[in-house]
C-alpha cells in the first residue's frame, strides 16, 4: 500500500529517472518524490549527444526531458550536482556527497553507465575525449568545429554505435577521421560480419579511414596536446584529438556496497532485477542502463527455452530508459508489472537511418536474411535461429518495427522465402 506520507527517492538524473518521477505523479502518487542527479543539468536524453546536438541540428534546450519549471510544478524535489555516495538499506537512507541524508520508503536506482576508459599511456592529454554526458558533447562539438576548420585529425577508438555516429558528425564538420577497431568490421558483436561491412562501406564513402584488427597502445603528445595514436601492430596515426568509444560500464558501485545482488561483468554486469524491476531488496528497484533483467519478452517461446534459465540482459539504449523508468515507478506503487519490452534502438549516420529490434548475440543465430536492396541501403535484415526470428534491423525502411517485434515475440518458425520477399507484407506472417 502507498500513502501520501511515503517518500520515493530516485537516484539517477537521466531519462529513466525523469520518466519514473513523471509516472509517479501521473499515477496519482501524492507523497514526496525526490530525484538525485550527480550532474548540474536537469535530466536530459542522451541520443542527441552523438546525433542532432553534436551535428548542430538540435539546440541544447531540446535535449531536456522536461522544462526546468516542470519539476517544481509537479512537486518533484531535485538534488542536482550531488552524487549519492552511500546506501544504507537497513536505515532506508541515501547519503549524498555533501553529507545530506535522504530517507526513503521505496528507492529507484537509475544510475546509468559510464564510458569505459582506455588503459594506455597518454589518456591524460587534453585532446582525449569520452562521450556520455552533455558536458562531454558540448566540449566535443567545439573540438569537431575546430578540427573541421583546421583540417584536423580525429582518431576514434571503437567502431560501435557511438564511434560511428561521432565519425559521421565529424565528417560533417570537415574533420579527418580514422577509426581503430580490433574486430574485422564495425559493429561486429552486434551485427556480425554479414552487416558490419555495410557500415565500413558507408563511412568509407564519406572519407573515414578504418584500421581493423588493431588496438590503441599509446597516445603521444607534447605540451599536453595530442600528436598521434599508436596501435599494437606498429602503426602511427596522426591525431589532434582522440575519442575513446569502447563501450560503457554499468554504475553499480552504490548497489554493490549496499549488498544488492549484481551480475558478473562477464555476463554483462548490472544490478540484478526481476521482471518487475525489483532488486534483491523488495523496497529497492532499478531501471535503465544499470538494470539486468530476465528475458521476459521471450517467455513462452522456443527461443527462450533454448537459453539458460538464468539468462539475463542489460540494455543500454534510449528505449529501455524511456520505458523502464515508468515500469519501475508503477511497480514501486504496488502495481502488477512485467517489464517485457523487446530491446530496441535507432541510429542515424549520414543519409542512413535504422531501427533494430530484438536480441541476437554472436553464436545465437544460424541464418541472416535480407529483404530489399543492401546496395541502395534500403532493406530489412533478419537474424534467425532454426527459422525463428531473434532480431530485425530496418534500414531506411519505416513503419515495420511493430511487426518485427511481434514476430520476435511469436517465437514460431517462419518461411524464409516469404520473410525475404518484399512483396509479402510482414503483417501476413504474424501469428
């Protein structure tokens, strides 16, 4: 039972936290809602940091989840610019960096993730960057503008989504770009070699240079400025700036220190939650990038039956924060919640827009089918196992995400010929 005398605390000032606070009020909760964020900015969305805001097509104010005045109007108490440094579960209290102690009846951990750091010499140079926060994006935007004006060189470590989107933005400013990637293609762990080569070609056509099969070993500089990036195969790449885009790690330190169950890093890391996003403490919930949840969206399908019972998934994408925050809020209110969203993300690079739905890690699929024209970059790719759809990616093809997700949920064997035939509506294949 929830009453007006209860206090719900949200640790995390990102999209998941902001949407959770919004949902608590929308569902009629009249108690105290306290939102704690370690950044001074109000909660904002992260996709524009490597897309519209970075390219200059979106204004800074457009990234915020709500206007600043909304929080006071909704009676949301904000503690911004202060990290939560200690969680005392026995006392039901969170301690902030300035010593403030905040008590809760129920707590949501939406602490997100932080960029992985390069563990090599030279990372303390002024020209080495990461991209996770709005302040990072503002700084990087200025760097790209300068590089473009001066025909400067940007080296990016990592050909994942962030690395590729920043490369596209950098080329838009006119900067020279080299991407160093240990795998044989971009996005290899996500798309495999079948589709990864598509993005190598796309960026190559726009002047991006790739150095595959190598890792950075050192960043050299002089007077605090970057001069070059060295790789483990002996190559030296001229550089005025370096971006580390080698992934993100869930921010679990607060949860771990408090004794909450966390997932081993080798299995993706994160705070372990059940299908209602409740942690091992019944009064503590987790959502967004930091939550590692059961594969509820696959329950009842042969695909789920083929996976270990303990299999979990931590999703770092925008849609998970957008939907997970509200789901956790409803669960905190005592509602019967099963968070079973199909994982989804989107990307924009040059004139290519795409959406990806599902979960198809390396080794999980035995077939990749394509519907449409890869050469024209207008197609849908499907990853299947024994004829059952694990994931689908639509590239410059729109209004098909719902059908793809329903086919994934259906978990039944599909006719490969019909799936690959553009003349066969996807809706006709639905159960």
